[in-house]
C-alpha cells in the first residue's frame, strides 16, 4: 500500500494527458556559475561616437566653404552624412584637430569591411593623427608604442566613412566597381566642408579598394594619396591615376607585402621618384593588417607623417 499514492498520481497524470489536459513542468534552472572567458586584450578606448548630433552635408558639384564653428574642446567625433551625385546617402565620422584650419586625412576602408576597421584595428591610429594635448604627462603611446609621439604642434582632422552597401551607408554593394570612385569623390568634397578645416589641404589614406579609391578620386582640393595594398580593383588603372597626381606634384605612396596578389605589380607599375615612393615588406599582409600593432612595420608611422607633411605643406 505504501506505493499506491505515487502510482495513483501517475495514473491521473496519464489520464489528463490522454484527455487533452496539460501537465505543467517546472523549467530547469542551472545554478552553476557561467564559464570563465579569456579576457580580450586591452586597447585604447574609443570616444563616444554618438555624443554629438549628425551633420548632414548637402550634395553639390562644387564644395561650399567649410563651416566656421567655435574651436572644439575635445577630440570626440561628429557623426556626418553626405550624398553622392547618384543619390546614395553615405555616413561617417569627423574627428577634429585641436586647432582650426588643420588639414584633413580621409580614411577609406577595404572591400567587405567598414569604417569600423579604423576604430577597431588601429589601436589609436585616429587619436594619434589628432594628437590632442594630453591632460598632463607624456602623450599616450599609440599602437602599443609602434606609432611615434608627434610634435605637440602637429594635429590633423580625420574623416572616416562607409562606402555604399557597407557599414552604416545606404545603397547596395556596387555591381559596377567604378561606383566606389564616385563615393570617394563625394567623400573628398564632403571633407572640404567640415567645421574649422583647411579645405585646400586634404589627403587620402586607403587600404585595398580604398587604396585605389584614394588615388582614383584625388582631384581639385586633394593634395596626395597613400595606398596600402592597391590592385587596380576599381576598373581604373592605378598607374594612370597616380601619374596624373605626380604630374601635379602631388605625393603618392604605395605600400605592399611581397606575396600579396596584385599589389607588388601595381605599386611597381610606376618607377619611384621625387613624388612617388614605394614601401615593400615581406610576407602576405594585406590592407588593414598593416595597422595591427603586433604586425606594424617599425617605420610605418614615420612614413605616414612624412607623407602628410609633404602633401600639406
């Protein structure tokens, strides 16, 4: 008789289920602590990129005068948006220099990437270019110390953006690769209208398709381009575009790894000279890999700054 009650409960439960009734079962709760995770490496924290309102730059065939605004009080970025001639809305961020009328460095990302690559991979590359005075003490080393401290009087505006169909920008990824050049031209024009910039001193630095775009679209107020792993990917011959800039005495730089696809041949499609320099490194690095601190070449930062100074003097 001692086993009768539990059997009766079981029989009643089966009868209820057979008749369409419902038997409630309490959820299982795992009270064990979560598994520990390997901590991520420490990187320089990014400024809050949504702390300021978005500035929409109207589409125009000729860039309007830059916006006069009170001097910036901190390096926090301003979210921007601008339109291409064919109506695609592109979005980006503007990181101000600490002085008015400083040059603008426009960063162009690689295919299937986004402007986030500049924020996540560079470990301080943007902040290094801005070079805001430290709040007491020596400058914070960038890229784990791989980027050299800059002269206190050196400061640059920085602009990033997403190509159409990438990241925060509208549109679809282009079927016609020349549309990336359209986006790059619009970015250069937008850079000239940013607050407190020198609209006549704009340079481009790009990786992969961005390495081609910074050269292919460098016109008018663009003063030079630094290509990391180009490949004539956008339907426009790199050597022809670079030659046009060199003829105008605008400096061009070409960086590649020796085992990286078309990049070596692309860089060497022109002979080095006064306004054209080539930087070759071993291995198979491509694009943003050059900006990863543990893989960064020892002369990388020096080459970048020498280029910007020559282009914007």
